[in-house]
C-alpha cells in the first residue's frame, strides 16, 4: 500500500496515477470540507471567482459612465460567498467521486510522520511508500496584534460576514494585489502596506498594468509594520516609515505575506531553510521510501 498525505492537486493526481498503475492507494486529507486543497477552497479558484465578480462590477460602472446603465445597483456580499461555497462543495464532491472511482481509498483525518514511522488518526500504519503532498499555509509574520479578531489570511478572509469599510492588506505579492483589486471593486477603502516594492519580482510592464488596476488604492511601499492596534478587535495597523510612526485605520486586516510549506506534522526528514522538504530528482526525501510533491517542496527556481 502507498499512502498519499494531502488531497490537493499534487496529492490527488499522484494517488489517481498510482491507482491506475495497479497500486493500492490510501489518500489522507485533514480538510473536513473535502478534497481539492487550498487551490479549490481558498486559493486560485476562489480568487478567480471573486475577481470575475469584481470585473463585472467595474464593467457595469463603465457602462454607467457611458450612459448604457441608468444606475449601478449594489450586490449582496453574503449571497456571493454563499453561492461560492455551494459551488466549491459541488466541485469537491465531484473530485471525491472521481478519486474513489479511480480506486483510491480516502480517509479524512490527520497524518503524523516521524522518519519512516507513519500514524493516521493516532494509529500506526505500515505501507510500502509515502508521498507527502500537504501543500502550504499562509505565512504569519511576528507582528503584535496579529491574533486579534478582524485579522485574516487568504484562508479565513471569506469568513467575514459583511464587507468591511476599511481594509489594510499587509503584503506586496500577487495575493495582496488580487484581494486589493477585488475588495476595492466591492466598495471597500483599501490600503496596501508593502515591505519592499509592489510585485517586485515581476517584469516592469506587468507591474505597471497591475498599478493601473489598483489606481484607486493607497499603496505604501518600503514601510515596516510595527503592530496591529485594537483591544477587542483590529482597529488599525501601525507602520514605521523614515523614522516616523503612524497608524492606518482599518476594521479588517488581511495578512498576505506569502506562503510557507505545511510540514508541522513531520519530523526526522531533512528540510530546507524555508521549511520546504528536500528532495532529489526522483522526488524522494532524505528517508528512503518517503517522497514529496507540490507546494511542500522547493519552488522550481530554488
């Protein structure tokens, strides 16, 4: 038997291919909401859905300026989130059925791996090989106040019941830019706080295109976040800029400071400085018979 840990794209594809090759495969996924990983439940598919709605709203405003629409009506954010969740649930059901039909056994629960020793839901499991495809999780910087209610990551932002009035986004990458555009289109006052420059790893012409889409958003670059203010909930973000300190008011703070490999259930396996699992050309880890794939491994250019 081969055990695959993680039901995202990498893990599910590996499980299906192995089952198709005649192997007995057990896929372990901790997510109660079903297979699909963060790509389906919090990542690219979720952001694309929100972005589609934001683009439609912007188009309607443009048509209003041109006189095609008499007025631009509002929309229901709670209904949007509800329908998104319903769609995600349908997709999760489809890929669950597809995976089972391929011959893969699916277990919802927690895996723990210490070298070659594997436990699933606290029970020891003996297997031929293990594939770690546990993905990545949001990076949470060590910022005072980051645990206050009203502080979110991309994994929790959809739990807010209503649209905020003022949102501060801490981060300078794609996730920060995407959510800034989306919530600004929804009518939220958005501020981006970037430790360096916005989208600094991207070609300049793409950065300029992004800045055009973010034209209504306040962007502070080369600033240091000192803390998140508030007692019972987030009320603002305190920044340091050129030896001066100021507070940016906010009722919602989104931390978009990148992702880190999800390896907190693993021990006895060599990892890189960034937490990613070290693998060879065959995707095998430092422990024989233990493999890793997907976002839990180093990025292609590292």
